[in-house]
């Protein structure tokens, strides 16, 4: 990776972290203060999170399997 690519990757990673903090703030799961640069995550129920994310990931995996032709007859 050349220095330009490393700088772009760092920029993208920073943007993703800040974007995630803002998204969690908008969902009411965290407090993010851009002026002070502080981020406070509220307690999250792991069981509720797993219950919400499992259907999303399984549907995404099923879509990938359909597109890739996994499990089809050869």
C-alpha cells in the first residue's frame, strides 16, 4: 500500500467511526458531543441486539447464497 492509499484508508476509517457514533447518537443509544469529541455509549442488552441483528444477517447471507448459486444443483 502506498502512502496515498494509507491516507485514504485512514480517512475512510475515521469517517466510519465518527459516522457510527453519530448514528448511535441519533438512535438514542449513545451521547456524542462533536465539539468536545466525547462519546458515551449507553448500556445495551446483548440479547435484544442479537435478536435484532440475527434476522438481518441471515437474510443478507441468504441473498448472497442466492446470487452466488450456493446449494444449487450442479
